[in-house]
């Protein structure tokens, strides 16, 4: 009987140690960080001259604008990381591209579409495919040059590059601008670079 009692005590002690270990690991990985990382919802323009400040309920967003650059802010929701922001931005962009592709393909495959509509839709689909390729190429080039994740949004007249604010030091702006100019042929005044905090 005493041998059975010792075995059950050993099993109980082992389970108790395992439970305490699990509680510690859970606490360790879910505790709030002790260092302040700032407000993740803040973003600011990095290549502009004039500043204007807008106060929102949760945080302050500082956006700077110049006459050559349009004002845009990247918003990272509270509690999400910058990499999650980039992933969700890329997903939203891909969803928009997929919708545009399906709409154009519907026009192309519709038997009631005029010949001119089919030609226009085919040209637009080709243009969209080129834009998607250039966005991916630019993201890869900027990632290779700056070792940072980014999101590039292109259209025929402008380019927007959203990149982590911590990367925008030194000559990072000129690297991004020259890469966009080389790949798209757009003037520097049509390029917006947005730092996401």
C-alpha cells in the first residue's frame, strides 16, 4: 500500500510541476512588454516639408504634406504588429486586383460584349498584370536593398510605398525613390513614401 501511495504522490507532484511550468510559459509569452513601443496606429509622411497635426480618439497621427506629395497615413490597428499590417495590406490589395481581374475577364468572356469592349478589357487586363508585376518587383527590390518589408501600390500616374518608419534613416528615401523611378519611369513628385510606425 505504501508503494502505491508513493507512486500516486510522484504522479501528482509531476503533474503539479507540469502545470506550474505551463502557467509560467503562458505568463512569460503573454505579458505586456516592459519597454514602450509607441502608438502603433501612428504613421507619418517622411519626405515632406510642412506639418499638420490631427488628434484622434485613440492616438495622435502626424501627417506632413508638401505641394508635390499627397497626404496619406498608414494605420496600424492597436494590438497588431507592423508585419501584420503589411500582410493585411497586401491581402486587401490582392483582393482588389482579383476583383478587377474577374470583372475584366467577365467582359472578355461575355458573348454579348462588343468587340471594342473586349479589346478595351483585354488592354486593361494586360495593364493590370503589368502593374501587379511591377508592384511585386519593386517590393522585392526595396526589400533586398533595405532589408525591410514594404507595400507598393502603383497606378499609371503615381506610386505609394509604405515601409516601416524605423527603416527610413540615412539615404533610405533616395534608395526607394530611385528604385521606383527606375522601375516605373514616374517623376519623383509622383512618389509618396509613407512610414508606418
